[in-house]
C-alpha cells in the first residue's frame, strides 16, 4: 500500500505546487497484481484509502484536495486514463504502480460509491 509520511500531509499533502511530494508510486510498495489476476486478490478499499484518500475525501464521496468522485460524470475509460496518466499539477500518474486489474477495480469502486449513512 502506498503511504505518505504524516508530516507531508500536515504540510500540504502529497501534491505541493503541482509536484508529487511522496515517493514514486511504484517504488513506494504499492502491491502489483499480475496481469490476469482478479480484483478479489487485493483490497480495493484499502488501496483507495491509502493512495487516493489523501486527496479524495471521505473515500471519494466529498471534495478534498481532489474532486468528489461519487456520481462522477466521467466515463469509465476517462477515469482509468486519469488514474493511469494523472493530470499535470493536480494528480500524479499511477500507471506504473497499478496493474490494469487494479485500475479497473478502482473505477468500479468509484462507480459503487454511495453516501455514508
């Protein structure tokens, strides 16, 4: 799981002035899933919380440093592309850290978001 030092979050999170301040995702111990592995072989909730939750608050349900993802109007492919390629100055690319299976599981997680009770 990708984890940033607590002090980085307290200062300004994993993005500062458009530069990713944490370690490169691939070097930070994000578990890689081999091609063809099923989404059940890793915990997408923990993956999202430990990586995406730094910017997408309440598990993606609310705006944080990044946009709210719940009820996103973006297509699945647009979401997958953003995860894979990032957005300069706003979101790091995770294409080298996550397998396609993980990226698809994150998209499915986003699609399944519902308001907390």
